[in-house]
C-alpha cells in the first residue's frame, strides 16, 4: 500500500506545486498540506516538497492566512493551521509559520450572540445549546459559530509554534480554546462536530472529531475527559467505515500509546475495497499512519 | 411569554414580513422568475423500497415534458449520516432506481452528488449507507460536493444579503439537477424537502461543516437564494418511509408509502408538507419561494396519481412547530 500511495501523491502533484482533492483537480490547501506532511515523512521527495512549499508560500495572504483554494480570497483558520503545520514540518519555524500563527491569534474570537438569542435567554428559555458562550475558538468562516474541528486544528498548530508569536495573546487563545473544546465534550466522552446538546437532546460523538480533539488536547493525557474519550474512540474505530476518520483515529490512538495495529489491517482492506475513492488527502493521511507505525507520528508535539 | 407563544409571534411576524414584501422592491432578478400559472405534482404509491421503483419514476417523468435524452443528469439525494435503524437518508434503493430510470430515458450521463452537511468523512457514509453497491452496479460516479472545484456565482435573489456564493462545478455543469429529498421534519426549518436539500450542494470547503455560514445568514433566506440560483429541474421525494418529530436526524420513522415527483420544487415541497398534515404557507422559505420560484397554493397545484386526501398522514412535530398544524 505504501508504494502505491506514494506513487499516487507523486504523480498527482499539479504543475503549480499543489495537490487537488482528486486526480486532475485544481490545487487546494487541505490536500496540499497533508500531501506535504506525508512526503516529509518519507525520504527522497525533496523536489516535490520544495514545489509544494513554494505553492504554499505563494498563496499565503498578507494577513498570514491561506484561503481554502485558488478561487477564494478569504483566509480560513482551519487551512491556515494545516498549511502552517506542513511548513513547520518541512522547514521548521520561519516567517511563514509565524505569520500563520499571528493570523490564528488575530482570528480567535468568541461567539456573537444575536438579540433574539439574548432575549430568549433573558426571558428564561435557558441556553438551548448548553454551551458556555463566553469561550472563544475558531469557526469555519469568520463571524460564525466556533466548531470543534477548526478549533482543534488551530490549537494543534499554535502548540507547535507558540514560541514565535506575542506570548500573552497566544497563551490566552490556547488556554481558552482548550477550555472551549472540553466544554463541548459529549456526555460519556468524545466529540460531535459542534455542540454536545441541542434542543434537549444529547448529540453523539464521532471518531473523526474525537480524534482531532484528542490530538489537540494531547498535553493532558491523564485528564478524565481525555481518558473517557479515548475509550470511546478505541471502541468506535473498530467499527469505522471511513478511511479518513480511521486514519485520524489511528494517529490519535498512537499518540496516546493505545493498541491500534489491528486497525491498520482494516485501513488496508478499505484501500483495497475502495481505493479511498481517489481522495488524495486520505491517501496522504494513510501514509502518515504508516509513518506512525514506523515510529514517527507527525501529530506528536515533540515530533513535529 | 411562553416559548410556544413567542414562536407563534415570530412566525406571524415572518409571514407578515413575507406578505408585505410584495409591496417592497423585489429581492429576485427578473430572470429568476419561473412560476407557472399551474403546476403538476405526481403522487405515486410505493409501499416499500422493494417495489419496482424504476417504473414508478419513469411513470412520474412521463407526466412532464422534461427532456432527458442526451442530458447530463445530477442526482442530489439527501445523505447526511448513517446510523442503523434510522431513516435519515434518501433510501439507496431509490437512488439506484433513479439512476436506472434516467439512463433508460436516454440520459448521456448520470452522476450522484452530495456534500453532507455535518461530517467530512463522506467515504464512510457511502459505505455504511448502502449506496456504494448501487453505484458500483451501475458504474455511476459519485461526486463529493464538499470537495468539488468551485466557482463564485452571482445569486439570482438577495434574501441573505450577499451578492454571490461559491457553487460546485459539477452542479453548474449539469443539464438536469434532480433533487431527491427524504421527507423529514427539521428542527430549525420546519420541514426539509427538495429546496432545503440544496444546502447539500454548497461546498463545505468554503462554508464549513455544517455550512454554518448559511445558518448565520438565515436558513430560510439561504434556501431561497440557493434555490433561485440553481433551481432543481425535477424532484423525486422519498416519502416511502419519512421522518417525523425531531428531524432531520433524531426523529422517528413515519411510513407514508409514497413517491412525490414534479418539475416545480415549490409545488412538490408544498404537497409533501400537506401530506404531513402541516400548512406549507406557514413555512417561511416556501412562502418566500412561492413569490417567484413556484406554486404554493393548493388551487394552483394539480395532483396526479393518488389524491392528496388518500395519502395524508399527520406528522408529529416538535413543540416549536406545532403552529404548522393549523
């Protein structure tokens, strides 16, 4: 599988240096970042990596953020965190990673509450979402609600570069962002993509979001919330049918030194069954799983 | 003031606002007007997903002057997430039948496309939902619209207050967009049908999961602006087993045993709401869409096949939407 995946990434690099989500598609930031991380874990890919890093540097905006693809101009926190992570992994901390970190610090924000919601809460309908609205994080888009995935990707990257940016602001974002993620944990462990509770109903956790949250919160392995969520993830990963989610689950379980070797077989089976539907991002993540199996997990703070 | 009273007042305000908008400047471009004097909606009995769904769909298609031959058809089902023993998604057997039906009608290409609203792991959804065998059996391509190439397009109406949005290239390229919703209650929009189903075409890569940007701009307003810009050419609504209560994910199965089809998405949606024993005129996005996209009034909708009265089956709704029953 490793050889196949590597070949697939190499031949699908676009002339501009980036990767699209699928063969022949225009370059986008997310698959480019994961492809660079994957190639960085395997030897003899210098030329492809240089071209890929060149692509990232070219499209970083003046504010330090990256847009999701080449047709968009608006920078987004989640891809900025991914692009920053890729550069950090391939080149170490530099001007681009510092600017990316600054962008994330600048785009950290708290949820805006509209007048209707404030009114509803004031007249006693309570907080239907059951979340602490005072806690900030990152959304998929500016000026919208804060979500688990963009917040966790941002937290992960900021933990990599925290020496670089204005320290008080950065530590403040990290601490509050982490509190926000813990606040959203589902009853019984694990994370949904958003809130844990809506309109009186508990929402269920998912392996992908739980893995991302646990990766972001890896500094606190013994906290009960982490342990409870890890327990959920270990069980859920056994049933997971998404290769994308399974890759993140494995990388997370590896960070927490949990047994995951049987899941690698499951991932290989999914590859043989579906070819990961041609998704280059998932192929790159599978290479990161193989790298973890050889002792190098790029999602480990000390390693990255 | 109680929650229920407040929601009633809010709904009344919304309706009053929609009504008064007739006297305000129009919020849609002239080219977006596609309301016919009269619309047809086909209701066909389908007791289960084991019946000959292909023939039923072809029967439905034949009631319209829709030209399928040589066209690139994009089927947009409602695939949100899979959980055993739930009825969240358009049934894969119906999607498989639609692929076959459009092929038999001479379509040059049929693709199935969806951008699930909540989750990024669409690959798992294809496997767990049971759709993959239907795609493989028919050699049909699936496009994850969340990750598709995109193009920024000027909107044909302006309820959200934005001029343009990113749309997936596959949707813009197709000749026939077929919305295939599951008939479900929806805890924010009232009901989710062919128009709300179009949230799924909006690329998550731009708008996030669950496309929160659209929620913040107003669910009803977003539905109308998206629909006015890429209006479905045909609707095949899965009403065999529907969802009532706290939909669109946590509700209960509700067996109605029908397929509802038509080329006016507003009229099809209105009919589905009536089948559920609810009043479509109280659903804001339908009210707005009925000003220019299609027909809402029962008198302007000709029912073909089963009479509405014979298939009506009142749905349970959450307290916030009790007012839809009147």
